[in-house]
C-alpha cells in the first residue's frame, strides 16, 4: 500500500532511504533545513574554488556500486571516479614521509624497506583483514541491529576473540616501527574511537585502505550527493530545502505529522536522518527513548576544526591526501576522548583535491582543506580557530619545506558551533557515535522507535555507524524495516 513518507534531512542516509522507499512505491518527501542538500556533505564554492565541506575520502567503492546496482544503475552513470596514486602520504618529520601506493604489493615493499620482516607480516595481516571485510561489509553491516543474534554466524563464531581484542594491541604485536603502527592504526580512526578501544575485527578497515584503494569522484564527494539526488528525482522523490522541522507530532502513540516552517504536514511514516539526539528533542519528552544521561555517557566520535583555503600557487611536497603525524598521537587522542580539551600539539590532515581534479581550483592555484580532530563540546571562538590555524600552517611550512601563508587568497573555517548550527549536531560532533564494542550493531540507537509507532531513524548515530558507506547502508536498512512494518 502506498504511504506518505516524510524524511527529515538530506544527507547520504536520508537520500539513500528516499530512493529505496520511492522504489517500493511510496510517496516520499525529503525536508532539508539548509538551502542546499547533502547534510554534512555539502559544498563550498568561492572565487572559482570548490571544496567538500564534509567527507573527502572515497573508500569502499563496492558499497557505492552495490547501492546503485539496487536500482539497475552504476556509479559511472552519474560521476567519474579516479583512483588516487599515491593513495596518500604521511609526514612524521621535516621532509620525512611515507608514501602509500595505490596497490598492496607496493605497500608491502614500502613496509619491508622501513622494517625488515614487516612485509610478510603485512601480507598475513591483510589476509585476515580481507576475511573480516568479506564478513562485515558484505554481510553483517546489512543487518538492522534488532537482535544480538544478527552477529552470530559460523564465520563470526570462528572470530569471536577478535570482538574482545583491540586493533592497537594486534598491530603492535606484529609491527615494531612506530611509523608503520600509526599508518595501520589510521583507518580505524574513521570509526570514531581510539585504536585501543576498537575491536580487532575492525581490521577490515585496513583492507578498505590498502586492499581497495582510495578514490576521488570528479568535482568532489558532492558529486555523489548530486548523483543520489538525481536518482531520487528519477524515482519520484520530492526534495524541499529551507524546510526547518519544528516538531514531530505524535497522536495516540503514533507519529502522524511534522511541523515544517510552522506548517503541519501529514505523514504516514516519519523518518529522521537528522542528528538522533536532536530528532528525539522534536518529540514530547514522554516519547523519547534515549535520555540526556544516555547521550552524555556515550562515546562520541570527534568533532573537527576545518579550514578551506584558496592558494594563489600550486603547493609542493604533498599528495591529494596528506596526514601529519609528527606529534604524539596518544597525547592528542587523550585530549579528544579522555580529558576533553583543545590539544596542545594537534595532529592534522590536509587535502589538496586540485592535485587530482583541475575543476576544483582556477588554473595555477590550489584548493586546500585542513582538518584538526577535536573533542565534541569544546568552546569554539574565533580567536581559538585563528590560533590553531597558525599552529598547523607553521608546522605545515616547516615539514614540507615551503612558504605558503603569504600565498593564501582566502580561508573559511568550520567548527563545533557550525556543526551545531547547520546540522543540530549533539555537542557539535562531526562523525556520530564511535564504533566501540559496546556501541556496535544492536547496541547502537535503534532504527525504529520503541515508543512511537511509524517513527524511524537513520544515519551515523544508528546502525551500522559513522562514515559515508555505512550511511548508504543505513538508508537501505531502514527502508527495509519500514516496509516490513507496514
């Protein structure tokens, strides 16, 4: 039976869900509070430069292929993909860096050059990582987090110890060189927790990195948002921007309507892809499942301080993606997870998409994105943003042995306050709930409300977790759950 389905938010998970629900024959409308779609994956255009405001890494291409194939399409029908070579670069000191190639055999050679015997160790480690990837990404993450029994399979039973060990210990048992350890721990940071708090099973992220490679959609990650929007429109979805949700109306225990810009709009099904905490705040208190105490005790993935910088020249000695691990990772991690504060010496990441894509910067110029991971909920004032830009740009110049600050045409920043203002993000977090052992699968906030009939949720605070591929999967999972409950 055709239902009127109203969706809050237009990020990856909401748009994916909209496509699936429209394919099922429902009438679907998406409401976005901002003036452009994309949620955290919006775009900034300025003076001929184009920046992805949010995600910049395209990993797990098979998940994108699986999504589009569900509609008889493929990514190439909508956007061009470029495999990055090298995948990325990691700085550890002045002109001291490790370049990660675009294929595993070369990466194994790189490891062996740095630490004798580590090449063979990496080859063995990657076989286990690929096995975990095949179990997790091709199967487990496509389960809705309804029951702990979803995790019980013959394959997971054979790997049960990996759910109670952690990535950090596993890597340190096999590799002694600090640089190699940090490179191998890097991918799990996408899951939002310290490697020491991330179950060993999540080594599948290393296969996503070294095994499947790093890609770039031409014109940036926003191309993927536009692709899914086009697919959604082809399927008959209606998308309305500048549409702020004031309230979710519940009558006799059933979600029946939204208040959008002050106007009541009926819906047979209400689905929120907005921040989960914020979504429940749109309900009367009696209908909220998760208390303020629950959110306060949860382990959140970091927030970020981001800078979008236009340079009047090409930047040297960097790759498309470049990581700066020249300071103590553990100290910075403590400032994010253990004793939240602004880090004294932050690690940071820089992306120069114009190294790959000539469309994102005027000729002879460079688009630069700089990111510092931060604890959510920190005080965010202009003076601190400026102080930290000076910190990282000074280190950037020193490490890459070049002058760049006087080549800056402009810079824009985005931080905790912006995540709250633009996305109603809890404490200004950037990536949702971390994937720790106690926040995995059925232990995450549910796709379906336990208290309100016909109310559902999707996105990075529910299953399967943070990241763009999981967001696409979340949209699929909730659409299947909605159909099942009709």
